[in-house]
């Protein structure tokens, strides 16, 4: 059974930083494509960053230069480093992983950027 658990969300001031973690079990992050999404409206999620099994990385234009996605294979997790946070980054952040054509989601972690 593949499971994803996100953590690291918090309340932070504009300009601050947060590190989100997505810990996987039942599969290895090193061999699958993983992505971070965030909710932008009810039932609507936008892609924030993704990393493929061949380490191709993509970012949403809105986060380029501020967010960094990376794998921590030793701990079987994916990290989203978020710097220079803006109020518009406020959202619930989810990671997902595709394993043999099946997409799995975590429960999400809340990021709030506010002064």
C-alpha cells in the first residue's frame, strides 16, 4: 500500500521560508515521478513543482526562483524548500506520486503566509 505523508506546513510571515516534506511508504521516491500541488480554489489544485524519475524538474512560473524540489533518497522523501514566501502562496499543499500508472495523494499540509 502506497502512502504519502506531508509535513512542515505552518504560519509564516511574508518573506519567510518553510520546508515541506513528503514521506513515502510502500514505494521508493527515487524511482517514481513526484509532484507538489496546492489548492487554489475548492476542488482545484495547481501544480507547484515536479521531479521525474530521471530527475527532470519543473516549476510553476509563480514559484520559479523561490521554491526548490528535491529528493532525499536516504529517508525516502521529497522536499519542497520554499523561500521568499508571499501571501498568495497560502494554500494546502499536497504531494502525489505515480506508481505503475496509479496516482496517490497525501492528506496535505497547510501553509499560511500572513503578517
